[in-house]
C-alpha cells in the first residue's frame, strides 16, 4: 500500500486461485498476535510513557476479580527477570511488559486507538488483547498501520483509481480523504522504536525479533512481527511503502519456526526490491523531539564505553 493515499499497489489472497477462490487478504479474520503492540505503545506514549519507561519482565500471574487469573508467557518462555525499557520490550516483543502496560493504561485505551486508526472489528477489552488474541482482517490492519506510516492520518484503502468509458469520459475517480487521528511527534517516536526489532544494539539476553533479516536492509524500516500457534504476520514500512503479510493454513495447522523465517525474508525481499531506486524513505525528526543515547535494555542514559542506542523523546 501507498500509506499516504491508501492505494493498494499489489495484493495476493492465496497460493493458487484454481484451487481456492477465497481471498484471505480481503475476507479472512485471523488472530493478529503481537502486531497489535504498536497501537498499544502509541497509547502508552500518548499517556506519558517514554522509550525508557520500565516494567519488570518475569513469569507473572495476574489476578482479577472473582479470583480469575491470567498467566501470559514470553516466546520460548524466556524472561530477563529484571526491569526492561519499552524500547527493549518492543525489540524482543516481550509479552509481560505488554500486558502490564495494557493494564496500567486501562482496558479501553487500546480499543480507542484501534478505532481511531480505522480498525472496525469488534474486540474485547481483555488483558489478552495486548497480545493480539483477537481476530482482525488484514485490510483493517493495513489501514491501521497506514496511520503510523504516514505520520498520523487515517486513509481509506482503495483499489480503483479511475473508470472511463470508450470515449474517455470519467465515470468514476477516487478522491483521497485524510483525517488526522494521531500526533505526528508521538508517531515519530514510535516509528523510531519500531526500528529496534532489527537493531544490533539490542542483541543482549535475547535477540530482536527481526534481527535475522537485518543484513538485507539498505535503509531504515519500522517493523513489527507477530506469531500465534497457527499464524505468522509481519507489518513494516517507511514513508513510501507499507507491506503486510500473513501466512498460515486454512485448516489451522500449527506453524513451525521455518514459517516465521520465511515470512520475514519474503517481507524484506519485497520491500528492498520495490524501493531499490528510491531514496532512504525515512522521516524528518520533528523540531520538538530530541534523541538521547540510552542503554538499550535498562533505558538509562548510556555511560561511556557501554552499548548505546539513540532513541527519541
């Protein structure tokens, strides 16, 4: 998609149209996993969090009214067992940090952000929403991510630009509509945070979720991947191009590790090929946003000789 207009540049809805005419891109709803987290963290930034805000990530059981409990797990059951920064939580897609953020903000903050960016699927205000345990269509997710990629505007995805008759009379012409729904400065901070998913500075107790494709990158990208037992997803962008992919099986067969690697490599190959002869496509730093070198995991200001990553506030 061109995130600035909503124009769909290419779409595929299955492996073989002769075998199945069902268009998974436009019709299917699947659990979106951790690809929901950028909207959660936008809400957090809007409510006073920063790249350095910390929560302790460890095995946690949350207890609610009527003694109901919820025990989310990190991928591979791996925990730092110490406070980590929001930047690190995004880089490693830490589930404990996400649920703590969601509960701290209050249930309706995330659902409100989803509505603002154009996601209309009904979702429940549950702790598990922070981990994407709801089914949403890919086109809705693309519309939502477009608001991040174009610095804060809701745009309508569209396929048809113009229809003319044989004499050249215009019967229909698409008119772009844009509604400012997010703060440009906050979106910039979030977009920079989403580069941590492929950043070498975050190779530490864990490895960033998209680090394996970083050798193929010739420019900056904001990326978020997601995995469920039956799905792999990835959304990523710069100001020129937004690309979202889902892979999985119609019969809900469990995915395997190779599927996750394949979708990420497919994503970067498409992005790099399409943008090959274009500029770097990254965003200008707003005048009232500042960059600070921080320790990636702790979020503290980096001291001399320590590993550091410039993040924005």
